[in-house]
């Protein structure tokens, strides 16, 4: 059956891929594409942070500074790439990208308990799919994330353009992209970070994530910065909060 989420109009209007120049990609085979990810190991016994980046971004954007910051916390860092982005092949089709999450996580060949999932902006869609598939991951970080995918898609496309009714559209989105259900089903610790004045993804999305989280949760709303500079404007506090969350996972596991 045709997957509505792979419709060309969603691909064209919702995703903004760029080419990359990653010199030594960690290639992952998925259905009909190769994903050019990047893996940075500091200790094979350490936990690994799996990072799903935002729209209009590519893995290359996170090589300078972020990887080092994660290594400073004693973690390995895996930068996940999407089909059609960076040096990956294929086209960014939402339905297929959701299915790619399982292959991406499985390719690491690590127990879920050793993984911390991080989703930024659009990357929250794939981070939430990761914790749905692997609910035993150690922790979840959502930064500037999209809680209501339906709302975001309807800003770009109308169901009639996709050849379906609004009810049919809603049924597909609710069945695959219900973040409230995914958050409620994930039992582990969650850190949610957002800026108060994000003009691309309203702070309401962070508040929804916080309301929906079932386990231990922390919500940090930064008074400074915007959607694309949240980390840079708040760097010291941003990483201090992230490190505290990472450290807390050891105590959480021991309980």
C-alpha cells in the first residue's frame, strides 16, 4: 500500500537537504539508500549519544565542537544522517526516514541501555521513533523539538493536495507520528530544552513534551536565544544541564 508520508509534496515542502563533505562516513545500508553517518568513539565501554539533527542541517554541522563536548562527558557520539542529506543517497521521504531509525540504531550493535537518544528540532521525530522501538535506552534529550507533527505538516501541505481527506490524513499521522503516545510509553528519564522566544517552533511544543513525559523529566526554557542559536547563545548553561542529565543517568540506573 502507498505510504502517504512518502508523498513527493511532503518531501519537497517539508525537508531541506544539503550536500555534505564528510571524509570518513559511517555508512549504514537501509532500504533503497545508504546513510552517511559519523561515529566518534572515546571508550567502547562508554555510553553512546545518538544525535538526530534538525532540518536544513547535516552531520557536518555537528563535527566542530559538539562531538568534543560529548566526548568531554565521557560519551561516544553517533551523528545520525538522513536519506538525501549530507553524503547519504536517496531522497528525504518521511515514511522511509521513520523506518530508517531502526536500521540506524541496530547498526551500532550496542544494547539499548548503552544509548542516549538526542533529537533536535525535526530530529525529535526520529528520536521519538527510536525510543518507541527501543524503550530501554538510558535517556532521551529533546532540544527545540516538534511535539505536534500534524500541525507542522499542515503548514506546508493540504490533505487534498495529497489526494486524501483531512480524516484520512489525520489517521495516518496519528498512527505513525503520535508523539503524545510515544512519550507516554517511554519510561526513562527525559531532558527537554527550548528557548522562550523560538520563532520557528513555539515553546508550546516543549511544554507539551513535558506534559506527556511519563518518567522522570526536566524542562529547561532558556530566556535567551532562538531556534537555531540556542546552543551557541547558552553554551555554558546548555552543556552544564546536559552533563548533569548524563551524570544523573548513572544514579537512575542504580535505583
